[in-house]
């Protein structure tokens, strides 16, 4: 049973409109969908008793992994990275605010009235000196590292070896073939055991299907221009579709708080 709050915290939480509480619940559901956890600390890769510096470091590492400005991202990858980047930013906004963090720790929820929708702008306020080249270099360091292997093992176990699901979480692999090669190497080294699900999800027929899907997405991405306006139009179009289905916290929140696209275009 959740604790009741008194004083300032109780007034703040108790006065939060039901709609905002519902949106926060949808936010947690999105976290579960995209990161397989509803815990904001796990989302940022930190412990619950971490201090501000550790929290910021965890946010930095995670946001660098999922930054949408990475080079060579296809259309679908760009959208996935953007969504995950938004979720990470939201989690950091909550936990970096002492009052909101206390409310979250005691109740598992918090109101969203102060949410900053422009996540890239908010991120750059914290990490002003980070460039696109830094983001790409971070990934080069991550690829092939022990950290990448440990995370692949974690995803493999959580997905019970289903490579179609593993590829949704694992990053730093150029193709599904590279991902399979990395898993096979871990199996050969005895770090994980081959599961039935892994065998059935990596048959020759299914690997061909994965490859064709990736090639189709790459072809679609080539037809897009590199302008920010086209990218934002693509992202907003996808968000609008999901909003109509009412299955995404971020889309519902954007519809409520986001400025018009024309205003954003002027800022850009």
C-alpha cells in the first residue's frame, strides 16, 4: 500500500489532476515496453541511494547510448532512439528534482506539470560541450566492450534467447547477423546457454526475413531528405498515429503541452 504524504509533498501530489496521474502511469508502461523496467533508477542505470553526481553520470551514459543524433540510423531506428531518449530525459527530470524524487520514492508516482517537452534542448543545457562526434565516439568505445557483452547477456536472459526481441534492446550491432554472431560467441565461451527459443528464432528462414525487413527500412530511409524539418515531420506523423490509438504516454503529453510545429520550425 502506498504511503500517504503530509505537508507540502502531500498537497503537491494530492492536487495533481487525475489526468496527469494517468499520463504518468502510461509513462511507466512505456518504460516497461522500451527498457523492460518501470523503475526509474534502473532506467538510468543507478542505485536508489545515488547522489546527484552519480545520477547525472548514469543519465549521461544512457542518453549517449540512445541519442537520436547518432550517425547511420535508419528511419525506424531513429524513431526508437528518439522515444527512448525522451523516456530517459523524463526519468532524469523527476529524479534530479529533490522534491519530485522524494514523492516518487514514497509513492511510486509524481505529477507532470513541470515536464520539459523539448528533450534535446534540456539535454544540451546539462551537457553543453557534447558534440555529435562525441556521441559517435562513445558508441565506438562501447562496441566490443565487456559492458556491451554483459548487457547482451542480460537481454538474452530476459528475452529467453528470442533474437527478434533481443534486437529491440541491444545496441551497437550493425546488423542482425552481427548480433547473432555476438550471441553465438557468448554461447561458445560458455557465458550463456543456447535456448530453444534462440534456435527457433535464428533459423535460416527467419534470418533471411530479418535481413529483408532491415533492407526495406534502409531503402525507405534513403528516400528521406536529411533536413530537420522532414525528420520532425516524420516523428510527429508517427506520434500522431499512436496518439489516436491512445497507447503512448509521450504522445498524449505532447498533444497536451507541445507548442505548434510552426513555432518549433522557427526555433530551429
